C-alpha cells in the first residue's frame, strides 16, 4: 500500500511534474507566443510607425513642396507686383517727366509771352509818350480853319452897341475852338473900343501836361518789369516852356481870327496857370507870359513854318516870358486887370472944344474927367473914363505898360473948390487894394491937407493938386488953364491960379 501510495504519490508527482512541465511548456509557449505576438505587434507598430513616419515625411515633403510652391508663387507674385509697380513707377516717372517738360515748356512759353507782352507794353507806352509829345509840339500847327466866319456875328453885336455881348461872343468863339485833351483852358476877354484893344486872358495847362517819362523799357529782373525812364529835368522844363509859347501864339492868332480888323487892332495877352503855392498850399494864378501885339506885327509871323521857334517869336514880339515857367515864376502882365470890371464910357475929345484959357473949376464934370484921361494918355499911359453909375468912385482907369514898374492905375478926378478930405484919399487906397491895382491917383483942382500927404505915399496913392495939374496940362497938352478958386490955398501963390 505504501508502495501503491508511493507509486500513486510518485505517479501523482510525475503527473504534477508533467503537468508542471506542461504548464511550464505552455507558459513557455505562451511566453513565446506572447513574445511572438509582441514582436509581431512591435513589428506592426514599427511598420505603422514607419508608415506613419513615411506618411508624415511625405506629408511634410508635400507641405514643404506646397510651401515652396506657395513661396515661389508668392515670390513670383511679389516679383510680378514689383515689376508692375516698377513699370507703373517708371510710367509715372515718365509721365511726370513729360508733364514737367510740358510744364517747363509752358512756363517758358508763358514767360516768353509775358516778356513779349511787357516788351509790347513798354513799346506801346513809349509810343503813347511820343504821341503826346507830337501833340504838344504840333498844337500850334494844328490850328482849326474857318474862324474868320465868326467875325460877322461879333461885328453885328458890336454895331448894335452891345459891348458886353461883343466880349461874350468873342469868348464863346474862342471857347468853341477844339484843343487836344488837357490843353484847352478857359478864355476871358475884355475890350477897350477907344484903343481898339482886346485883352485876352488864357488859362494855360500845368506842368503835368508834359510827360515826365522819356520812355518805358523792359527790365529782365526778378521778377521782370516795365520800368519808366525819367526825362531829364532840363528837357522837361524846356518842353513846357516851348508849349507855353506855342499855346500863347495860337491863342493870339485865334483872337485875331475871330475879331474884325476894323474893331480890334491889337491884343494884350496874358497866359496864366492855376496851381498850388508849394509854400502855403493856396491856389495861385501866376502869369507865365504876357505880350501886347498889333495885328500888323503879328501878321509878320509865319506860324506854319516847321522851323519856327515859338519862344523866339514871342521875344520878337517883345513879350514878357517867365524864365522858369516850370517853377511857376511869374511875370508882370502888360495888362494886369480885367476891363470887364469897369464900365467904359464913350470917348470924348474935350480938348478941341476948350477955350484958350479954360477955367478947370467951371468945366463940366464929365468933360473934366475926359480931360484928365487925355492928359494921362499924353503922359504915356493907356486910359479910359468909366461911366458915372456904379463905378465905385473910380473916374478913370489907366495902364502903365512898363514891364517892371507898370500896372493898373485907378484915377479919381475931384473938380472942387475946397480941400480934398483925407477920407477921400483913404477910400482910393482901399480901391487900389480891392481892384488889385498897382497905384491910385487923386487929381483935383483944389488942394490936399497934411494928413493926406502923409497917408498917400505909404499906401500906393499919388496926389496931384491943382497947381501941379495946371503945370501938367501946360507941359503935355499945351493948355494954359485957370483955376477959379474963391480963395488962395495954403502955401499957394496967385500965379498958381492964373
């Protein structure tokens, strides 16, 4: 039994050993199978990893290829864009250069046109100056014709006894004459029928009528400009002096043309200019040229002669001409008054009807005034008797034609038996100032007091008492007059009356 048990035990042990061996083998097999499976799995995983790696690598390569392609395309796009931009920039630059060239050409053209325009402007303005000078130099030669036809109307008015209408008609006729712009001034006329003299006062143009610019020239400065070239002062003054002379000759010629020779034998001309006194700013009218000329003497001038020197012609007529008319240096007029301010009475020849020894005190007052007029004419003055009404106490007016010391004289004739009052002398002094006369003369058949003799020399009044008048009448008219005073004046002698 033990043996059986041992055998059974041994068999069991063998079975257990076999089972263990089988289990070990199974485990080994399983282990090998597991290793094989693990190796297969590892190989599969390795394969998969290789495939995955290959796929990733392929993907990466594809990605890189795409990126390279994209980069190449982007670079190509950039290159193309840069080319297009460069082409556009080049085109723009070319366009800008073309525009710049066109602009520069346009600017050059505009500049050339502006320069040409300025040159034309300079030429045109210079031509205007030359034309103005031509007008100034031809003002004497461009006198209008047909003025003689205006004589008949003036002669008819004068024949009707309308002295004022005659002077107005002559003024209108002279005013109707056309002059270039800026050269025709106002005309004033007075007429003295006794001496057949026409007094003409003409307003001359100012210095500005002569262009102060000699020419205009183009100056290529920055910016370019048209600049005036001033005329030399001496030339401007000479041109103005010449113009004044031409206008004076033309005005005298026109005055003779519109007046009948039977009425007007000579003309006294004054050429004045209205200006401002540079020292005071007040308006002044200096006389620049003054002349008295007869119709016969003026007819000797050939005004249309191109070589005629107007200044020399005035000197030939013994005119008084300002040496510096441009500076408004005045001259004394040959007639410094306006006859239209006085009412001139008809002339009477009282000398022929006088007795051999007339009594001045007993004479008719009007005859006495005309006698005084004749006396002053014989002394050398031109004189007129004024009408009795509204003559401001003036009995006669006379003119001393001496250029330096002459002028208008206001005369009051007092035919009286009594002393002439000092108030009368003072009144004449006031008239001298009011009328702008050079002096006043009081003539009387009587005498003056001490106050009058003291006052007169200080106030441009000359006194001629009866005995002085008596001597003047004997010396100049050959009249041995009497003075029938009732008593002998102070300091007189009996022979002074008889």
